[in-house]
C-alpha cells in the first residue's frame, strides 16, 4: 500500500510539473467567415445555397506540449448561414438566413516553423457549436428567428464540425501577431426531418494576437 501511495504521489507530481512547465498562450482573433449550406434530399438531389459573410471572434488558449506540438481550445462566436435567390414579380430577391453560434473547437496544433521571429502552423480538430440566435430576411428587412416557432421545429441548434487551419505568427513583444485561415466542414445534420440532410460549411480569415503567459 505504501508503494502504491508513493507511486501515485510521484505521478501526480510529474503531471503537475508538466502542466506548470508547459508554455501557455492566450489571445484573441477577429475575422470574416464566408459560409453556406449544402442540403441533400432523400432522393439524392443536392441543393447548394449561396455564400454569406459573417463575423467570427475567437479567444484561443494554446497549451504547449513540445516546442512544435500543442493543443488549442478556442471559445468562439461565429456567424453561419446561407442565402437563397429567387425571382418575385419580375424582381430578383435574395433571402439570407444568419445564425449566431457559440462554438468550441478543440484543436491539435503543429508548428512547421517555430523561430524567434516567425511561425507557421497547422491546426486540425473537432468543433462543437450551439445556435444562440439568428435572423432571416433581405438586405433591407430582417426578422429575428424564433427557434420555438413551428417553422423551426426541425432545425437542430447543436452542430458538430471538423476544423482545418493554416496560420502564421509574427513575433512582437511578449507574443505573436497571427493570421489564421480556417475551413470548417459540417458533420451534423441541421435538419431533424427525414426529408433532407443539411450541413454547414465555411471558410474564414482572421487576425489577432497571442500573448505568451509567464514572460
């Protein structure tokens, strides 16, 4: 029993030391997100909507494992949706649906270049999001979405996706100015009915700053 207690104490000490010695960075990014939706009917017919532009704001926390590998969860506000154009009484009308998501990507980060002045990295990992609110309408008139309304009973507010990214860091002061390019591939079906399978897809570009803690 004494040996087991000693072993557990050593393991706890090693785990605490590893986390304490890990390089931590926290930051913020803001950018543009271009998103659309792909909808596939039960019969196999695809409906591809038009892309719309939205805002993305992320608060990443980078936890260094080695000099090149790290894990990076990101608390993110991001706008996704799609547009649909049609002709009404001879006038072309574009109807946009925009959803405001609170998302949490959980990423693995690898730095191809990790010098004192420049960094180049790639990220990959799953993401989870929940639609907080939204609006639908044209460029001149918008209506707030009521998710409790009958029209949205088949809309799944929770979504999962897979994130792929490439970024660059330019060292200045106690951190890095970062430029981040991100692609988000929707995995979960947004339509709870059996008629369609609808997924979000988006690509975004953001800029921000990562501050290294403890320096």
